[in-house]
C-alpha cells in the first residue's frame, strides 16, 4: 500500500473514519487495509466511529418471522427454503394478516421494537400485495418498526410498500459479486442491485447485508463490504450473518463437516468492524449464526459497532439464541435495548422510523 493511501486510511479525527465523513468512494485497497489492521487497532477505530454516531450502550432488538416458508424457486446455495434443497422444510402459504399481527404483538411484548417479515419468493405476485399491504399497515399501527424481505421488487411494488408505510426493505447482496455467482445462479447481482434502487427510489430505507462463512475468501469479504459501502447511499441497515450450514443445501452439505464451515470468530468481528467504519451511520445487525457464538464474541461485535440483534428462538427457519439467553447476556454486558439517539437523526426515507417505543 502506498504511503499516501496508508495516511488516508489511518488518519483519525479529521480523516475518513470521522463520523461526519460519510464516503461512497471507498476503494477495495482501503477496505483490505482496514481488514488487515492489528485487531486492537481495528476495534479501537470501529468503536470510536460507533460512539460518535450511535449510543454504544444500546442494542436494538428485532424479531424476524417467516410469513411464507419454503418452496422458493431460487437456488441460493445456503438456503433451506429453496425448492432445490433437500432440507425437509415444508412449503407453506402466505400467513393471514391476523396471524402475523398476533406474532408481532408477542414480539412487542417480549421487547422487540422492530418486526421483520420474510417470504420465500423470487418476487411477490401482484395478487399477494393486498395482504402484504394489510400486514405492513397493521404492524406499523402497533408502533413497531417494519421491515420486509420478499425477493425482487418491481418499481410499482416498491411504491405500494412505501405507501403502506413500510420502513425498511431487505434484499441482501449476500457476498462479493464474484463469490455471489458461485452461490446463486437463478438471479444476478445486478438484479439484486436493481431491487435496491427500486426500494431507494420509492423512498424506503434500505436493509442489505450478507453472509460470511460460506467458504468465501478474505478478498470476497472485502468485495462484499466494498459493494455496500460504495452504493450511492449506504444501506441504513446492514445485517451480517454467519452461515448456519443446513444439511440438504448445497453449501450445508459441503461445509457442515468442514473446518471452513464456520467462520473464525476474530474474522467475523473484523467484518463487523470494517462495516462499522465504512458505513458509520448504518445499523449493523448480528443476524443468523449467533446461536453458536459465545458471549465474548458477541461482546467484541458490540465493541466493533454491531448495534442490533435478532431475538427469538428462530430466524426464519434457522435456530437462534432465545430471548432469555439474550436478555441475560445484555444484562451481563450492561447494555440495554433500543436505538441510540443518532441513528434516528440520520435515517432518511419517507418512512423514517418512529421514536423508540420501549
Ligand atoms: S435466500 Fe431467499 S431467494 Fe434464495 S432460495 Fe432462500 S428464500 Fe429463495
């Protein structure tokens, strides 16, 4: 790395890691440099950015419900809900709005302030939209932040969801553009980015992240963060999953018994830290894979800038750390639930999340 670049990335205070300096012009080389920093130095930088943009003592609790499970025509190699996978998951129909609202009410009673809903579709059909709209309106009326992941969206579908009041739309980029095409063949990275543009154009907040531990290289993790951090506007929400290998899926069968089947904890924390530094105002969410993560690794992730976790016993179809386990861990770490003061200030979009309801 050139001396000039090193100075550019290493600078603190007035440099590119300052929270007000939101950049979309990160180079791959700069991101690789951050990944390579000595671990304590990387953590220090990430924690410094984090506390300037967010309340470091608060962790947002989110709940994720599968509102339509299995039978998806896509072939994402990690996913047990793909119709190409032999994971034993039974396909279901879209849940009725009242059932979803009951689940949302339970999540709210358990302390969640964000309710995310996922449907295993390539894209929603127009005939599904009235129910989806009813669900969004109902959950939002409870005072919860809403997020949906339904697959690819057309511009008009994105408009309908925005009109219904959906706060965030999730569509992950999954990995680097290069590794992505080895994991999924039925849709392209550019189709994914088109959906993100449609969401943005409709005025909703963007939720987009990916999965690490799929057998990708460090270079792919650099490419993954680089793709997100160089979008014209950073996603307001960046979920980072650690692959949970499921037997019957392509990746699960390859990785379940393999030493590379689980990403090294320090490498996972590094990924969180680099996401935090490059996308200072985004909510960085620890998603799938927490069940096997120690409290110490969670703690390092929170120091590195993660500020949201998904609670409940299940994440769509994958096992998850339960609410009691999370509550105990947060108590032990002296952390409380909720969003910090800064994130609300910086989140834009016409459906800006409302005040913390807890
Ligand atoms: S990740 Fe989503 S799009 Fe891919 S197979 Fe699973 S449900 Fe379908």
